[in-house]
C-alpha cells in the first residue's frame, strides 16, 4: 500500500515548478493567489482540526502498516 499523503506531496512536487514557471513566463501571480486562498481556507478551525486529524491518522497508519 502506498502512503496517501505521499501521493499528494508527489503531485505538488511535480506540478508546483511547472505552475511557477508559467507564472514567471506570463508575469502572473496565480500560484501566490492559490496559496493565499488555501491559507485562508485552512485557517478555519474546523478545517484546521480535520487536517491535523488526517495527518495524525496518516502518521499512525505509517507506523503500524508494517507490523
């Protein structure tokens, strides 16, 4: 089984440089605007605690998946 959080990070590692290059070449600030929107979304207490809980569940799952 693969780590679901690892898949999200892998997608970000592949796509973020391409998006940054596109912003640089086109003189836009799309990545920055997306970042600000995601930050505002994650600052909501309910969303914040859900993200923390998912991270903890993923961490625990990774600790026990090979036992």
